[in-house]
C-alpha cells in the first residue's frame, strides 16, 4: 500500500513524515522526485514511481509540490491514499520559507530574524507565490483529495482526521507532535 503526502513548502510535512517513519511497518521516502534531496533519497527523480522498491507493508512518500515534476501525477495514480497538506497563514509560511532559504535550515528549530530575510531575492518569493497558487488550483481546491491544513494538523488535533482517512490498525493518534513547530520565539534577557 502506498500513501503519498503532497505538500507545500513549510507546511509541516517533514514532521508528519518522520512520525510515520517511527513505525516499523512503514518505509518512508523523503521527496524522491526532488533531485536536490540526494541525502534522503534512494531515488532521485530519475526512476518511475512504479519501479520503486520497498520491503515493508506500507510505503509513505512525502513530496513537495512542484508543477514541473515529471512523475508526480504517476505517483498520485499509483497511491492508495493521497494527503494534501497546505498552510492557511501565508504570512507565517512565507517567513518560514525566507528563513529556510537564507539559513539552509529546512528541518530543524529556527528563530525568526526579520533583518536576515531581507537577503531573499524577489525571484525566490515570486517562485514561492506561484508554487502556492498552482498547488491551490491543482490540489487544494480539488474536492477529490483528502486535504488538511498545517493549522488544523498542528493546532486543532487534525491528526485524527488523517488516522481516520488512512484507516490502518498500525496508525493511531498517539504521540503525534500536536502543537509542535520549528519556529521558536527569541527571548532576550535584559539587565535593568
């Protein structure tokens, strides 16, 4: 059985995927269609998803949406379950994206620093805005997919909706990082 998470950047997909990776019944592929993710991938965007090999009961694939991904539609077509993960708060999502681009830190805690994100070019922001718009029209607005927002997943215990949708005995709503996020607020100690 193949379960695919298709997500926007900075929507909590890595954290969600890591949770599934803790289960021995799951093989997890992190962005196998993304040729830039060589550290994580056995497959690097050059092999059809139909030829991927896994030796567990389930395969969970996390893929960040890219309009030009040659195998994304094929992956969706062979998936038994597809989860569309998006973010409603575009301002916070953009701040997270800007900091990730600036620091290269895509999957660890980070502290927001407004002066650092000014280094991000308008080309990167235009790319991000176009990606978000295309993802919305292609997947988020399509009622045939199971969709969940970052906000619902992490702050409204929406993980139970995923558990119900997947409907597997190995997946239960336990120990999911409800309320967890990578962004941490700075605390400044002042001497008075």
